[in-house]
C-alpha cells in the first residue's frame, strides 16, 4: 500500500530543488485566508439565526445526505469528523431544541435515522441561501488563488490536480486581451472594459461589440494608479475589492457567463495590457493568478 505523503516527505522531495517562488506563498495565504474568513462568516451567520455553528453543520449533514430516509448518527459523525459519543451529544441537544428528530428505520428497527423538523428545515434553508450568495462572491477570489498554484505544483514536482483534457480551458472560459487601437487579429466577442470611451474612435466605427464600463476601475482608483508599475499589485487588490460591489459584481457575472459561451476579447485603450484592469478581469474570469 502506498504511503501517505507527509510534510517531512514533501520537504525531503524538494530540498534539492529550486526554492518555491514568493507568489506560491502569497497564493497559499490567499486561499487559506479566504477559507478561514468564510468559516468565521458562516459561524456568525449561524449565531444570528439562533444556532450554534455545530448545529448548523449537523442540519446540513442531515439535509445533504443522499438517502431521503436520513443519515444514521454514525454517518453524521463521519461528515462532521466527530467521535460517535460526541455526535450523539450534539444530536441530543439539537433534538431538545426542536431542530431534529430520531426515526426508526422501516427496514430495520434497530437502525435510527435523523431527520429535520419543520423548524430545523426552515432555519437551514434561510442560512443556505445566505451561504450560496456568499460563495458566489468568493468565486471571484478562491479559484484565482487555487488555479495560480497549479503551475507551481508542476514545476516543483508536487502533487496537483489531474491534468486537464487536451484542448480544455481553465474554468471553461476563453478570454484574451487586445488594445482598442490595434487591428483585430482574432475572432471573438470584443468587449470594451474601460470607464471612458477611447479617444479618436467614432462610435459608428467602434472595433468592439459591447461596452461594459460597470466592470472598469473607478475614476479615483485609475487616477491613483496612473499606470505606475510599482503600484500594480496594490491596484489589483483595490480593483478586486471594487468588483465585489454592485453594479460591478453583476456586470462581472454577466461577463463570466459570456466567456463560457464563446471566446471573449477584453478591449482596452491601455498600452501596457498585462498591467491593466483588463488583465485583472481576464485572470478573474479564467481563474489564473496575477
């Protein structure tokens, strides 16, 4: 049986290799921080709904179980990574709170299964709707950090996700960049993602099909950045924060849907394409690192 990889075995495997780049640590930090913030946010939402985080996890384990008759306490213990007696205590408290009930299995009366009460189901549904909305927001952050680690894993011989099928694209999105003043070289749906209309181009001669200025950086951020290369990392951070707010968030969602349907070319008047707002958008859409 193959041995499970450990931290020490990873260290031994890479000791003679090139050191990991700083960007790998930054992406790992972004991924871990995003997950921890989501857990903290989730716990707070549960408390505001009158539940403990453990009760919320229990309700989700019961409702998300594949068998409509409900899971056993042993199965719930596996979901929640609890010892059996700890799971029993958690179920006891949830039952006393009117959130779950124990039901004898019709097939085997020795087996006790768990189901949600109407109160438990109602509270879980309300919390789940909030969580789905929050996960939609996190979709702008976590895939980018995750995908950015794949090249590092390959370069340093570390286990990574399965290789994509030939011809496939990250996240299924096909996005490229182009300068608005350059002649179109490839096909695709061309979208201007600048806040301002490009100078010297008549609207009837526009070399793009759509103008989506809601996803462009704010005028204040654009003035601060002033395309100073040293400011680009901070520009990326501030810009991505702006994209979390409406109407930018909704516009970005529409752009993501479009990029999964057909090739999209993000058009900008900026000369330095790889240090532009358009480049930030591209990386968000395809789930790549910056």
